[in-house]
């Protein structure tokens, strides 16, 4: 009897260690994807704007570079394959891919969908200062929360609703004071086109993230990060195909050498800007997919929204953009909205803990 109890204790200890190990790995993985998403969200808009500020004028080219970096994903996918092949009992039978036709088609549709969103964002970025487009993009949290509620039944609290209202008011303030922010060489028509295109990009992003989460939920197979990378690869390929059509129609490929020679900061730096754009945007897309996989689409939207004020400040520092009163008010409302959301999440988690503890205690005593 005593021997049996000792064995049970050892099993419990091993189970607890395994549970702790999985929690640590899960949190580390989530942190890694948040870091990827944070770097992409913060830096990519600055590089996109740098292309236009220094003499770039090709909307489709900039759109294309934001998705064409997908070959980067082949490296981790192949490394993962060789690792599984080495560690499996029968290495020759290790699967090269896990993507089914159903998931392939879903990823292809989301790729075209993402390509349209990227085009809208790039069009807005070419017409608006980074500080303005960044604040407008913060409204994506509104759309993510709304569509996550509709598509994946995400809970929406009063604090979430308050956050949505504050972010909406912030974007309205920017719209009502457009004349104070409009560049001197730009007409009102061009400015408002950029304004609504950026809002459209935020709305499409708001649908895109919950759709990814829904795809994971309806996959009918074990969803691993390996599968997430495969899906992101297909999404990027089809988004690139969409923008490649636009490039061919507008003859952007033929225009690249001439635009590079006339670029203000030099031909070499022109190509460097394009490459950096491709790499940083892959960080963004892969990080977003990873956070949705590790947490939820809503949390992915929150991470983006948290990083946007950093981009706002960096835009003022690097591009010497005006930071007038209406931008300050909009930024303050955005930060207030984010704090409101996080406070609501904190209160919700505290409320749920008492309900979970008794269950945990029961399981450990039996």
C-alpha cells in the first residue's frame, strides 16, 4: 500500500513537471511570436513610408514587396522536416507537408484577401504621414473585436466596448481635422482617398485575423506551428500572385531600374529598402499567425495596437512629421482605449481564477 502511494506521488510529480514545462514552452512560444509581430508592426510602416518619401511612387511594387518575402519560410519548414525525419522511428516516412486540399484552398482565398488589404494599406501609406496612418490602423482592434465576436464567438466585455468607442472617436478626430495634417503638395481628394483606404485596410485586417482563427478551429486535424507556417506560405504566395498581376498591368517591373537610379538616397539603398520591407512584413504576417495560433485573433489585434503608438513616436522622430493637437488627442484616446481593454482583461482573469482553483484542487487530491 505504501509502495503504491509512493508510485502515485512520483507520477503526480512527473505530471506536474510536464505541465509546468508545457506552460513555459507555451509562454515562450507566445512571447517569440509577439516579438516577431511587434517588430513587424513597429518597423514595417516606417520602411513602407521611407520608400515613398524618398522618391518611390509605385503602389503595386510596394504592395508586392510586402508579401514576396515568403521564401524565408522555406528555411524553418525544411529544418522542421529534417528534425522530424531524424527523430522519428522510421525517418523515411516523415511527412514533408501536412496541408490538406481543404486548408490549401482556404489559405489561397485568404492570400488573395490579404493581397487586397495590403494594396489598400500601401495606397494609404503613399498618401498619408506615418503618424496619421498609424492612428487610423489602431482602429483595426475595433474591427477585430467585432468580427471575432461574430465569427469565433469571442467574448466582448464593457471594457472592450469602451475601447472600441475611444478608438473610433480617435479616428473621427483625425478625419475632421484633415486639413491640418494634409501635406502641402497634396489635394484634399488625395488625402481623403488615403484616409479611407487605410480605414479599409484596418477593416480587412479585422476580418482576416478571425478568419485565420476560424480556419484553425475547423481544420479537422492537429494544428501545429508547422502547419501554421505552411498555411502562411500559401497565403503569401497567393497574395504575391495577386500583386504580381497588378505589377505586370502597370509595368512596374520595367520601371524599377529607372526608379532606383533616381532614388534620393541612392540606388543601393533603394534595393535595401525593398528587401527590408519584404523581411519585416514577413515578420509581421508570421508573427500575427503565430499569436492567433498561440492565443487568439483578438490578442493578436491587441499586440498590434500596443505597438502602434511606438511607430507614431518614431515617425515624428525620423520623418519630422508634424504632431499637432488633434494627433495628440487621438493618440491619448487610443492609449486610453488600450488601457481600458487590458484592465477589463485583467479583471476578467481575476474573476475566472476562483472557479478554476477548486477544480484544480480536486484533481490533485484524487
